[in-house]
C-alpha cells in the first residue's frame, strides 16, 4: 500500500454514496493540499429517485468545495444479481454490506486506474455505522497499490460532516441505500415509535418505492379495480407471513397471487387447461381469479398447503405499474382486518390498518367495489366466489365446451369440516365476513317498519325511493344507487357499510339485490355481513 506523503500533492478519487458523508472527507483532503475528485457511485440505491435526490446533494457539496464529480451510472439490476442475491434477508450491517462495499470499491479502483489517479478512497469510513477495518481490507484487496486508507470518522469526523451538511442544507437520507436497508429502517422506526402509514401516489417515484419495498419483503397496500389489497412478495415466506399477522387472518385461509402477465402467471401455476386460455383471453386483466394447480415455486403459506393457487391479473393501472416495478408476483388479500368490510378507498385502509403498515398507495376509489369472482378450473369450472364477472359472462366466454357450476368457497368447506370435527377454529368466524360492527339485517319486498326503532338505525334501499316511509327519529334512509343499477350498487355497498359504522349506526336494515348477475354477488356479500 502506498502512503500519503504530506509533501506530495496527490490526485485522489473519493468514492461517496451521498452528499452528507462527503463534506468532512473533501474538506480534510483539501486541507492537506490534495486534489480531490468525487466519485458518486451507489448502484445499491433503490428506488431510482433516491439516487437523484442524493446526487443533488453531492452537486451542492461539490459546488461549495469547488471539486468535480464523476457520476457512475447505476445498474441496480446488476447490483441485485451480484451483491444481494441470496443475501436478501440479511439484516442491515450483516453479510450483504461488505459485498456491497466491494462492489463500489471495485468500480472506484477501476475508474482511478483508467483516469490515472494516484489514489482512491471512500467516504464510507466516516460513518460510525460502517466498519472501517472491513472497508480497508476490501479496499486493499481490490487494489493495494492505489487504495488510500483514511479513517475519516477519527477526530469527530462524523460530527464535522454533519455540521457541513446542515450548513449547506443537504438532503438527509433516512436509510443506507438499498431496498433491504429501507425495509429494515422502516421496521425499526415502527417499533421505536408506532406511527401511521404514509400515503403514496401514482407518481413514478412513489410507484418505484412501492415496487422496491415489495421486492425486499415489505408490506404495501395497493389499489385494484375490485378492492384495496395488502400486498407482499409471493415468493417471500416471511413477507407473506406478515400479511397474515397484519390482518389477524388465520393461516388456513389462502391468498390470491397477483401477476402482470400470463408469463408471470406461468411461474406460479399450471395454465395448460384449455378453459384457462379462454377465460384469460376474455377477462384478464380484470376482476377474475383462477384457482389452478400450483407450481413448487409458490410457498405453502400462500396456499394454506392446498395443491392449488389462486391467480389474478388486475386491470387497475396503478396495480399494474406496481406489479411491473416489483418484478415479483404479489400475494394480496383484501386490505382489511380479517372479517371486516373490504376497503374500497385508500382512506378505508388507513383507518383500519394504518397503524400496521408503512405505505398505502392511493389509486382512488375502486371501480368494482366488491372482490373478484373466483373460479376453480379443474374437471369442471366452478365458481367459488361470485363477483362482477357473472356466471352468465363465464358461460358466454367458455361456450358449450365447458359447463359452469356454483360451488362453495374454500373457507365454507373448511367451516363445515370444522363443524363436523368441532376443531379449534370457530366455524361461525369463517362464515361471517365483510361484517360491519353494526347489526345487519336484510329485507326484500316489504319495507321494514321503523316507526318504533330505538337504536340508531339505517334503512338502506337499492335505489332512491319514490317516497320515504314514516321513520322514527332514530332512523335515517340511504340508498345504494339512483336507479338500482347493480354495478353502482356493488361499487357503493362496502363504502356505505363503513360509513354507517363510522357514523355510529347500531342497526343496518338493507334491501337485498335482485338475485341474478352482479346482484347475486352483492347478495352474497350482504348475507355474509348479516351472518352471526
Ligand atoms: O378482488 C380480490 O380478489 C381482492 C383483491 C385485493 O385482489 N382480493 C381478495 O382476497 O379478495 P381475499 O384474501 O380477501 O379473498 C381471497 C379468497 C379467500 O376467501 C380464499 O379462501 C380464496 O380466495 N382462495 C385463495 N386461494 C385459494 C385456493 N387455492 N383455493 C380456493 N380458494 C382460494
Ligand atoms: Mg377479504
């Protein structure tokens, strides 16, 4: 290793990952009379917007000290492959970090050689969170001739660099850089100070952040055209486990996996059944979930040990962008506490799960308003859950080749078995779903007499009534649509149930939908909301 001679004015390439760390390091080297060029290189940074944010701080710093900067174009995908693969679950400061130091120092060494610098070194050693000894060992092993060993954290280096960055008002990052460090920083902050989730928008930088977090094993609530989903990387068992704990959902209830393309669906499920092609062509992307034979890639926790996996390709533009950004399939149940009404706006998610989440992506109110139609494609085509895509729609798309039948959902089947076996799970809990806190009763044809209603009671009509019946002072009338259009009723029903709950209604008397088409799906949700 060459040593820095105090009387020798050296040209030094100074690697840095951000503006903050560089201040003291530049100042120290300049004060020793050296010529410094910054090398801004950090392919670890995710999302890409964070790279730009830190670059701005580096530019401000360089202008202040009058030093040039070489910006190394980041290749995060390569970084993920070469540095992170197999080390994703390592905690911050674990075995992934030295690999990352090496990646950046190798790039710095190459640039120093190519551009004929006397030395290269790094600002990494200024941070008390980074092990100088390891950094020096890596630096020397990369290029013993050119690596300059400077422990910038000595003599209050970190304090000094912070003072400089504050005086220049530089952007202060709250995590080291990669999506895994962001995930850990968020988790740590959450345990230190419980806080409520942050809202993200559909701006590209927010989508990129959501994608990076999801890929790294974080939980993010996302909009879909049906209801909001609580998403996690479907291939990451720990991430999927955190969905269950955030929702309080029993592990016997499997999740739907969301994909952006048929090719991605094929990484999870066997799509060879001829009905799949027809259904996918007719309804994907859209509110249809197909239950198909699962591939070994899907962790058992996703499917509750079933040999099948539920796959859906949403059409909501924000959901699609997030899926593209995440690059992994996303397991996502509805983003509500288990058993409660599904959320159809970002505010609904914030209200009932906000304290258990870091981020919610706001994509506006959901267009369908009830969950997807679930279809089991096997020997027969069986509807397991009714939805906006109706039995008639399915029959039309499938033609005469396949018959469509209505079956029971997986949970109902399990509930029946439980009832027979008086198992540990409470069967009532499994049948009751989509339930507000208020007592729900259904009516049809005859308007209930609410002249003597005692509790705060909501009388809910399918469409705007011609005239209102006599109601007690405690009762108020609402309607789900102007004209009884069932797509509108489906869009409004969950939002109204939540609104009534929030307004403190104790009784909800709600008119049934006509029992066909979308109406049948609405009635399914209403009956469950009314189940006790
Ligand atoms: O519209 C939707 O489907 C929404 C959005 C977020 O995509 N998701 C949703 O997920 O409603 P969730 O978890 O609330 O309901 C999924 C249902 C559960 O009732 C589960 O039992 C069933 O899908 N399911 C999942 N995997 C299954 C499988 N392999 N076989 C049978 N049923 C399955
Ligand atoms: Mg649900």
